[in-house]
C-alpha cells in the first residue's frame, strides 16, 4: 500500500513539474486556445506597467487613472503633465473592477505610495464583463506577485490560470528583460479593428504616462439596437472593494463614465438604473461624474468628428475630454 501511495505521489509531482513548461510552450507558441499569452498586445499594457514601476521609484503619480480601453484611449497623460500634474494611466483593454483592485493592491503594497487622486473609469459594458480578457492581458505583461496570483485564482478561469503559469515560467527562465525588449522595440502597434460596420487599419502609439494615441479616424454612425445594461453583481462588489481600499489608504477618488456617441448612450434602455447602482457606492455626488450628461462637455463633442467608434473617442475627442477633466481635478 505504501509503495502504491508513493507511486501516486511521484506521479502527481511529475505532472506538476511538467505542467509549467508544457503550458509555457503552448502559450508562447500559440498552439492551443487553452493558453493565451499576449505580451506586447495592442493595448501596450506591458509598457504601462513598466513605466508605472519606474515612476513609483521617483515618488509616483499625482493622479492615477484606472479602467478599460475607454481609460487609456481617453485621458491624454501628456496634456495632464503639461498642466503640472504628474499622471499615470494604468487602463487596460476590458479592465473590470476585479483587475483594478489587483493593480491598486500592488500600488499600495509594493510601492507604498498613495496618489493625490485616483480616477476610475466605469463603463456600462465593462461592468457586465467577466474580466478574463483583461486578466490575460495584464498577466501576460507583468511578474506574478500576491495581488496578481489572487486575481488569477478569483477569475476561476482555466485559461486565465494557464496564462498566469505561462507568464511566471517564461519570466523565471528568460527574465524580465526578454519581455520588456519585445515591448520597447516598437511603441507603435498596427491594428485591424472595427469601427461601426467598417474595417479599419490603424496605429496604436504609446505615449509617456500610458495614454495610447490612435491614428485619426472619424466614426461613420450606424443604427444601433436598444441595449439593456446587465451589471454583474460581482463586478459591483469589486468596485465597492476598490473604493474601500482607497478609503483605507485615505486616497481621494473619482468615478468617471467617459462620453459615448449620443446614439450609443441613447441606445441604453436602463442607464438611469446603472447610474443609480454606481452612485449607491459613493458618499458624495461629486465622486461620480457621468460625462454623457455634462452639457458643457457634450456640446464640444460631435459624434462623427470626435469619436473612433460608437463608444471610443478619437484623438480630437480625447484632447477635448482631457482638457475638461483637468479643470475638474485642479
């Protein structure tokens, strides 16, 4: 019996030791959908995380931005810096509050610094997302510490877990510089994407501070079907945990819903309910800004000339929004 148990133990140990290298090979080579490893992805999250680590060594940012692609493509850190506010944009594609929490944890625990203000971008579509895409993006582009491990396990996704294992073993064998080299070799990524019903070839250019500037393109509006917002109760809980973490560290925060095109905003059948759910998490009305309802700002934003697609600003729109948000945070 002891011999049998020993063989079982050796088998389990062998499987575990083989698992990491096999997952890493599968992820790096892209030979299975069960492992998705995407360093130097179009969102350029790796560069953003590296710059954040470097900035933390020199006092950190005055203002930290977190959120989805609506964050890193909307808040132009160059303009904010020129206003005398040191900023860092840690947005990532489809980032949900679950990933935001992990990034905040790292910021407070590893760097032991607190920004003067944290701006969290909230978007109706993101609040109903699982967060797997963002988790994979972040895990592919950073080292695995306690916040990242906890985030990966809480996703309860085999693909996310495999990505974490692949990223860990890849850095263990090749070191951080191997990944960073891929990221810094070219700060412009060529992307084929959709804008409405049009396929568009664009460049995503990384800018100091984490903003991503997209090739100028103007959205051609198309009819949109009515959409009911279905907020995930889990994501709402994680957003509340983010705010709790900020309050624990006595860090002021601002929740911001960046503008969508008017047609997209009007397509939501229950946005008032969404807004009520978000407002229930904050103590003051000034801690949540739904910029779609800001007449002064929206008067400057045209659906065709200021948007890349129905819910992302283009370069012109990002400039207008950033100048406006500077006035809000000064």
